[in-house]
C-alpha cells in the first residue's frame, strides 16, 4: 500500500481492482445519442448509478475496509456520509463480518438511511452538514477505538474509486474527455490518476455544484480551503473541504474543475430520466449538466460519469418539476377576461388549440387592477419548451387577451 503522505498510483489502483473482482460489478457504458447530437460528437454515460449500493462508493469503501488488520476489524468501523458512502461502508462491513456505525447529517435522504440500515449498520444523525457528521464520527472513533473510514481522503479509498477509471479506458478506448461529478474528490482523484497514467492526452474534468464548490478556490490558493456555507440539492457532492490526499491528486492530475447551477442539475436529471431512462440523484447528473451548459467545450468522444442513483422519490419529483420549469416547460400566465358566462371556456379553448396542457386554473375577482366586469385567470400550463410557450402567449394576445407572465 502506498504511503498516504505520498499518494496513490496506477499500481495501487490495479491492485484494488483485484480486491474488488468478486465484490462490485463492471458498470455498463451506454451510448447517448441525444447528448452526442447536442455536442456534435460521441458521448457515453458511465453508469455508476447501476453499481452495487447505487453508487461508486462501494469500490473505495470495500478496498479500505478489506485491508484492516484483525485487531482493527475487531474494533469495528465508523463513517460519516450523506448516504452513498454510508451504504458502501455498511455493505463492505457486512461482507467482511465487521460491526459498522454511520453518522449522517440531519435530513439525509430517507432511502439512503434505510438502505444503510438494511446492510446492517447502526445509523446516528448528527449535524446539518457532512463536516459536522465527520467530526462526530471522529469523536466516536476516539472514544470506542472504531476505525474511521473516511469518505474520500485515504489512498485505499482513492485507489478503489480509481478502478472506475480503468473501466472507462477499456470500455471507451478512444475517449478524449472524461467528466466526473465531484464533492470531496475521491472519485475524481482516482479516475484522474488511472486515466492520466495510461492516457495522459485525455482531458479529465471535475464538475461541482456551484453551491458547494470547494475546489476552485482551493486550487486557486494551492491548499484545501473550507467553504463558509453550502446550499445545493446535490447532497452526494456537498463537501465543504477537500481532503489532503484528494486535493494533491486533483491538483496534479485534473485538467479543470467546473461548476453547474441548481437549474442545470435539475435539467440534466430530467433529461436523463426522459432521454436515457436513467434514474440518477442530482449529484450523479453533474457531469451531464456540464455538457448541457457548454456543449461545444469538450472534445469528443466524451464520457460523462453518472456517479449515483440513490435519490429520494419525493426529491426526484421536485427536481423533475424544477427541471421542467428551468427548461421553460411550465408556463404561468395571468389573463384578464370578461366576467361573463363562457369567457373561461373560450380562454381554455384557445389554450387547447395551442397543444398546451392545463395544470391549474384559479380565478381572482378582487383586485385594484380589474374593472367591475373583469376577472383575472391565473393559469398554469405544461408546454413543450420555450418556443411553444412563446406560441401560446402570442396566440392569446393575438385574440385580444391581456396576458402577463
């Protein structure tokens, strides 16, 4: 094993692959025709959302825990995670017959919590952010002797995640760009080390949520710099401080780290559901969001890693609706009509003629803007996108309606 102060290399990643051969699956690489058409060249999706436990985290967690001494195994393991690392640790501990405890932030997705318990771990909620949960896990380790399994900042974890990079090169040998969702940097570091060791000409790009992007400033200052605050729906990559091991690897091997907005994450998640038939969590859609934001910025063939698929169904519904709104597929209108029989029916008939779908209708009769013989109709529509929305508004105004958006 490499010295943690030195880092991890190709030999460690190849050794990790041997450890994982009977534990994780080689996740599929899916051709994406719709993304390929958008960017003007081949794009493939590396489907780590289909990995065991629903994310890449099982790779690094198992490698790390499998290398514990008998004495360390007897003391059990402890981890901190918003959910994906938790499941990886719980599964690895279960397979190896080791007791596990996982600290999760308050508000961690229910499916991730339940899955973690299902793998046999004890779950404890602590803090609003991962860093607070990690501090609690460290205290637990100090008090009980349990071995802390860090979610990203250890060479064994990075080596395990790097096995995905070996698979990418084998499944897409002509790849020119690899885009990787990034939080603490374990997956990005491992993939970059593997890819650059074998194909230094390939561009490796990390993608962070703009509301939780610790790497741009850290790289600018040459050291890990903590964020003062974070706000993102992408809990899987909501990490406020890069690790020492991962920062060094990202600094030395990664070509660029980009950020994407919440709207972009929502639109990417929606597109993956609709076009690729892939269920991913917001974090898992980050690489695709970067492609949607900058379709001409990346040399192809390109590979976008879908890092995880563990999403709360309630959040999925909200994100899909947000993505539809961000894509201009929801249209909210305020239309003034005569307060007379048949006026609403006539308005809805005009809307129906455009092919828009009516979701909600609300009357407002009392407003200083209205005359005594007028009523305002608040109408929410589902459209095919912004051009269709413009057609709806143009038609209504062309029929003499007063329309505000």
